[in-house]
């Protein structure tokens, strides 16, 4: 247990970070166990509110895949996936929008407000925030690739962040559901990592921080000694090509690349299962997890 003096010392140590980051925008992609576990959820919410109170400007983008699956099951509808993406017909899209823009978004807003913040929930269809286009999944068979239409699954075509700036400039925390509108106004479910990356780039955020269920990136996931604390652009792309980065980590790394390419300063993939992981990343020299940078990272081989 920290003594009173030790607690005071901790507060003094974070002063340089407060000075450096006051007024800066941080985009937080909130998902994984940090969203499902009640204790972790409370910890993350408190971290975000603290960030706001000491002068940072957090923007929250959230997912909701497990909750969508649960609702579809209740409705008697089986979920199916192609290349890791949910096949989304009109009924599935309606359920996804209900969960993302309705249930999860309003719950997070309520929790933030309960802890003293002023949060506002929006989705990509509000004020033309996210213009979406249909995403075609790539399937590999017999060494050949082909594109498959999986319904109302979208990519970010354009971000118009005016509504986010309006909320930030009026002292609100934007909480964003990853739903976008197509050319005809139709709804598309978009991977929340990609949404967070595109928004971080459009806002030229100080940091994009993605909460995950792993410690960060490994050159070989089965060998913990290969953990990468700093990863450069070229190395990240090479690791994806070679399969060192695979599965659900691919969109997270690609989101970091999109954010940095769009104008964000730094991007981080951190373990959201650790209490107060956001504060550890932002207010310590070493941070936690993996930082993705524009230039060369540690041991960058490209």
C-alpha cells in the first residue's frame, strides 16, 4: 500500500505528461475483455474521465461483436463469418445497429456521465461523420483469391469530423459507434479498429490507443521473448505479409498504419485486461504494449 508521501510523489511524476498532453486529442478504441468484464469496464471508464479532468481530450470508439452475436442467437439467427468478418444481411445489420448505436453506446455514455464527465453518443451516420462503401471479403482457395460479397459490411470511404470537433470544443467526450452510411443512406457495419484509425488520422490525434486482449505484438506469438515494444511502418507491413501478424491483430496494426498515415502522431496497442492500462501507457516513460511509429522501430529489418 502506498504511503501518503508516495502517492504525492506519483502525482508529481505525472506533471510533465499533463503539461505535454493538455489540450491534445486521444482516440481510444474500446473493446475486448475491457468491455465485457465489469471491473475492467469501470477501470477504463474512470481512466477516460480522469484524462478529461486533467485537460486531455478523449474520443472513444467502441466495438460490440460478442453482444451482436448474443442478440442474434436470442433471435434464433446463426452468425456466420467469412475471412473473420460477419456475413451481414438486412436482419443482421438491424441487430448490429441496435446493439452498437443503441445498447452499448448509451451504456458507455451513461457510465461516463455517472463518473462526472459530459459524454455524448454518436455513430458514423450522424452529421455525415463516416461515409461508407461496401467491403468485399477476400477468400483464398487452391492458391487463388477471390472477392465475396458478405452484405452490409463496410469500409471507411471518408471521415468528416466536424461533429467530433464541435463536441470536443464544447467540453464533451464523443462516444462513437462504428456504423457508417452508404451513398444511398444504407447502414454498414464497419470494423471498429478501422473506424478508430481513420478518425485518429482525420483528427490528427496525439495518440491512437487500441485496447486488446493481448500484451501487444510478438514476432513469434508462441515465444514471449520476441515481444516488440516499438514497431515501424515497414516492419509492420512485412510481418502482416509473412503471417507473423495474423487474425484479429491484423486490423489493429492496419488501423495504426491508417492513423499515422492520416496525421496522428503515435499509435499504441495495449493490454486492456490490465487495470488502468490507459494511464500506464500515457503517464509513464516506458508505457505498456506496442507502439507503432512512422519511421523505423526497434530492430526494423526493412
